[in-house]
C-alpha cells in the first residue's frame, strides 16, 4: 500500500539560512540538554548535533545568565565555522 502525503499550504520563514514552511523540506531539529550558561559544553553539544545532521538546534534560555550566554555561544560557533541556527 502506498500513501500519498499532502502538505497543507503554509507561510515560509527563514531561520538563519534555513527555510521553513511552504515548499521547503521538513527540517531536522534537535535540542541541547546542557546548561546553556556553560558556553563550552553547549557549543560542544551543538557541534555534535550539527555534525550528526541537525539543521536547527534549540537551547534552553530559562535564566538571565543563560540569555546572556547565547551571543557568546553563537559567536564561538561562528568562529569555528558553524552556521547552524541556534534558537
């Protein structure tokens, strides 16, 4: 038996350089389980996820310190050549 999957029309948005919605393919996403305040551990896990094929990586921003760490995480990833969007 073959099933045809019909996609509903949706809006499209860009998350960094990754298109979502409309005619874009379904994207692989994952989430870190590190303490976002720990920049090095979070960067390391994001790299592992990106290398494994994750196109978007989510992080928890549940404290003010975690929120302040995000720009440092993104900057470090950029320095290492990773452009995977962090949301």
